[in-house]
C-alpha cells in the first residue's frame, strides 16, 4: 500500500473524534492545575491561605498565554490555580478544533509554570463554547464570585488551623455556615475581609493595554509620541468586572 493510500486511510481515524466550535459561538478556555493542593501545600509548602509568589507565577503564566501563543486571546483571568481565557469573537485559531486548543493551551501553561516553579507542574484544559455576550459576561461574574467564596472559606479555614484545630475539625466548624458567620469569625480575630488584597478576593485580570511612549527622531531631532501595546495584569479588579466583549 502506498503512503498516500495509508495517509488517507489512517487520517479518517485520527480525525474521527474532532470537534469544531461553530464560528457563531464565543470561544473560552478554562485551565486548571492538576493535583495542585499537594503541589502547593506538601511539595512546595507555599504560604496559606494565599502566597504572593504562587500568584505571581500564575499571572506570568496567563501573560504568556495571552502574549506569546498568537492565539487571539483578548482577556485572561486567574484565581487560585485556575485560568480562564476569552478569544476574539472571529478567532479561527487551529480551525477552532477542540483537541488542538486543549492540548496546546494545557501544554503551554504546564511548560511556562514549570519553568517558573523550577519543577514539573501539570494543567488540564477544557474548551467552553458560549452563544452570546450575556453568557460570556455571566461566566466571568461566576468565576469572580467563586474567587470571593473560596477566599473567604480559605481565610476562615487556615485561621482555625493556625489556632490549632485539625483539618477535619476546621472543616466541620465551617460546614454549612453562612457568609455572615464566616465574616464575623474573621472579624473577631482582627481580620476585616473587605480589607484583604483585591487579588485574593476577586482574582487578577490580564489584557492588552495601550500606552504612550516618546520616541526620538535622530534625523529631525524631534521627540515623537508613539502608541505601544503591552500585556497588563490588573490586580485591582472592581467588583463584578467583566471584560470588553466584542
């Protein structure tokens, strides 16, 4: 059998599970760390409930995904060990094939974060098609609310742990408790939840940012303003923030 015949025959099987996101859908991706609880608490022993170094590495990973992949990503968001990405509405990257997007995004995030950490770390990825702008906005509101809830719970849990409670007793103490109860638990210990860093409570947004730079023309001797573009990490997202959705 010739190569061409084999190639035609086998590509049918190779592509048999291909899924392509229709062009009328917005394209989002969520990337999550695999076994990051063990990585952050046991192997690397990052500070709990939040560690600035870990957060900076997550942000740098998002910036690499937005800036270096050439995948028409307009907005990135990270909280905890997860990353969310929004693509341009008309993005045709890799033919919008799910398997290509999943593998390349997960691989890029894993490689970048591993280099920053200095040891292997693995991410997985899922592609999320959404049919309209309203659902895209709701998606990012959802992830920000998740960040808020996780932040409150983590601060309460680790505050109790540092007071000597075991993991099971600290979890039992918080089980089924209201947001008001958890806020009061922290407040009684001198911690005002609303005064905690915004990046802990709401996550970090990453997007393209234009800025002015003065360049010098050596021929005319004039200083000329030019517009440059860079990837910007926003550590002070307002409550309920959603990216510009085109």
